[in-house]
C-alpha cells in the first residue's frame, strides 16, 4: 500500500515538475520551431510546432550572412570574459580582507557593500554615460566592461564563503611564511572554486544577456554584444523576417545553453556550495 | 640560556583582561605543557608567541632575539593546530613541502610554469622532496604522501600536521591541543609518539592542553594557567604534590582534591579532627584557612572511636580503584577517598566511618588561595609546645 501511495505521490510530483518545465521551455521550443519555418508559414493562422517545410538552412544562412554573427559572438565572449576576470581579481582580495583581516574601516566597507547591493545599474546609468562621453570612451570595450568591474554582489558572495573558511588555515599559512597576497593566491583561491563557479554563472549569464547597458554606450556595430546585434538585425535587416531572427537568436543563446548542459553537475555543486571540510 | 622567554605578557579584549602579565622561560629541548581550564588564556598566549596575535605589553625572546614586533613568518616558530589546518587542496606531501618551499625558493621560483625553468630551483626542489620523504618515513606516513587531507583519518591528518611543523626545524614548537580531535585510544598512543619525536628533535615545545593527564604525562614542566595568570610552573611531580595555589591543586588530580574550610585558633594552629597543623610562617590567629588533601591520602575505616566521622554516600567502582564519597558528620561537607577495591569491600552506602587523613599530605592555603607551608605536629607534643 505504501509503495502505491509513494508512486502516486511521485507521479503527482513529476506531473507538476513537468508542467513547470514545459511552461518555462515553451518559448524556447517555439523559437526552435519558428527558426525552421518559412515566412509564409509563420504568419499562417494554423499553429504547429513542427514546420511543414524545413527551412532551417535558409533561415540560418540568412542570419549568418546579414549580420556579422562571428563579431557579435566574439564581442560577447571578450566582454563577458573581461568582466568576469576583473570582477574576480577585485572581489577576492577585497572579500578576503573583509572576512579575515582586522582593519578600522571594515564596518564602513560592509555598509558600503550593502548599499552597493541596493543600487541598480539603471540608477547610475546616466551619470556614467555622461562621464564616458566626456572621456570619449563610448563605443569601446572599456565602456562595456568598466562599470561592472567591481561587483558588490561578488564581494558579498565571497565574503560569506570566506567567513566559513577556518581561521587556522590562514594562521598556518602565515606561519609557513606566506604573505597576505600569497595566502589569497595559494590558499583562498584553490579552495574557493565552488564559490567562483557559482559566481561565474551569475556574472556570465547576466552580462551575456545584457541589453540595457550595451544599448546605452554602443552605437557602433563593431562593438555590439549579441543581444544588441539582434536588435540591429531586427530593426535594420530582418524587419518582419521572424524565421531568420529566431535562427539568429538560437545561435546567440546556444553557447550558454551548451555550456550549462555540459557543466551542469559542476554548476549545481557550485551553487549549493558544498563547502570545504577538514 | 633560555631559548624562549616570555616576560610580563598582557592582553585584553574590549576591557577584559585575558592575560595578566604572564612570564615563562623555556630551556633548550624542554617540553612545557600549558594547562588550564577553557578560557584561561592559554591558547591566546600561544597565538601571541606564534605572532598570530599581539600582546598589549610584554616581551618575547626566541633564541636571544626579541620577536614581539616580528611577523609570524620571521619568528621561526612552527605550530600544530587543533584542527590541523592542513591545506585541503594539497596532498600530504605538498602540505609538508609548503614551509620548506616558502623559505628556500624565491618568489619568482615559486611562480607556476615560470618558476619551473628558473636556474637553481631544480636542485632545491629535489632537496625539499628528499626532506619531505625523510620526515614522512620518521612519522610513518610515507604511504599517504599522495593523498589529500579529505581522504585521511584524524590520526593520519594529525601526523601530517606534525610533519609539516617539524620539517623545517623551527626554533620553537607550538602545539594547540593537537590530540583533542582524536579518539581516546589513539590519543594515548599519540601522546607517546609526540614525546618521542620531541626527544629526537630536541626543539623546545610549548604544548597547550586542557587535559591534565596529557600535561602531567608528557611534559618536562607543567605551567598551570588560571584566569589569565600563570599560577605555577614546575615539574609534573612537584606541581601535583606541592601546588603553590589552591586553584592549581583543584585543577590537577582526578578525582578532585578535597578542600575544607576551617579556621586557625587563637594560637595560629589548625585543628581538624585528629589533625593538628602548624603553619610555618606564623599564620595569623583566628583566620579562615583552607585545608586540602588529595583523595588518595584519605582513608575511611569502619566506625570506631575516631574524632572525625562520616557517612558513606556514594561509591564509584573504576576497576583498579574505588572512589568513595562520604559526608562529614561535623560540617556536612562531602569528602572523597580513593580506595583499593579490597578496602572498599568493607564499606557500604550509608555506613558510618572514621576518616583518617595522612597528616604529612595535608596542605594549607590561606583565604586568598596561596599556599601556606605547614607542618603536622603530633597532638601531645603540640599541646606541650604551645601551651606548656
């Protein structure tokens, strides 16, 4: 009887989860389907998931030829990598100092970090834009990367993680003759991979998909990130060519989706942060 | 000349005095156990010696150099932590090699990739590997060198931590309760090993523990710290037989020493049952004093005509001995005796007994807790001497 009850409960659980998953996946599935339809079919009144006439090749070649997809992807990779690396290089020593060193401004810094978490980029966008304009760095990687180089979220995340690291580990490193920088490089970072991985997901996903900031500082197509490129594509080239647009979108979202699927297990580990023991 | 000397070290956190002027001298090759109840400041003292914490005042001299202003790394001390603090991402062998690599290789030589092609480093690295291997053999952990701390048992980690501390031949060895994370059997075994290693290495050692049996069994000298003060520093035998302070007497010994409050009479003599004690440095007349005696020097006899009688309340059978608790009829205090099982067989709970103290093992302390040297006097002669 109990096994029966369990199986009923399981079926119910699975049903709820599947419905949820389907709900979230529906737009993506629809996108994949639309990317393979011809223009006439997209605007036909009937709604079917499987294209009557497979026009994937046609749509993809349109998407690839009309905009420089490789530039977009390259820009995306460069911007995301730069942002991530700089964020890590800034945030890890900062979080280490706040978590493990005693200094007078520690409390003030903590308050500043908390305040920083509360201020969205949209609030500071205009002043930063004006400043970049004066410095004439609009339309450059600098303009795309600089505002995100210090991530208070990263500092906060690493701070929590480092606080859980045993003090004795750092004491041992000091007695072994390591400098503070040496401790960060040789003890903290090698043991912070779960936190770094978790942060990598947040950072890369956020900045790969970001449209708001590139839209403000970039007008030159050469520096366009993938979402911005899509926008140009729609506005200038495709107009109402949804098949090609969906194909382009598919190309742009594919790197993140495959990266996540490949490293799924590690990502989940990173987010749940199985801390270090012993 | 002492290799390590601490002079008047004080430390307070937020107005709380943790250390109240601790001074201590360690001779070459000496093993000193710092023992005391938790919160007595012993670990803080160790951290100050290591340079991980800084005292408010006081001086630390290691090997003739004053190190109070030096960074931890420059003091040439090694420490074994309670949690072992092994680097979780390195194998045992790499863990042991860290202190050597940090000292022998230059910053450039330690860089990944670049360091591997710099001249001279290869020789040093093979040398380090050889030393790690030797150390591992000495501690019988050579088969573990490729394992990470997470794959080792507590006892194995403790050995790796010891190896990491010993490998660079420090001037002073500091250990912060290194055995407290081991199970009881392993702990006794590891005690002997640490003492052996210390003998062979000959490095002066400060060993912090809250376990009195560890302190008494391992150390050349035991330093008892209570409430931020070092109350006594002496050999284990001296500190057990001849405590300088009532707190020292109370802290050491299992079961606890019996302490009875009493007073000196008008002539400055303490009388308690059959006992007559005369404090050597003329104790003030009619003053409160504490009379203390260890349970092994107390005997209970089946009721007779003694002056001090008690009633047995509780008996704990421990195999080789029996701990007997009895309440004194006169003052209602419980005193404890350690008896051989054969002796205890004659006793039963609720039974009235005569209490006998071994007079020469009774100690007197004044109301502040300081030791009063006292001398038992036979009743007849005392009375003659005092009154006659």
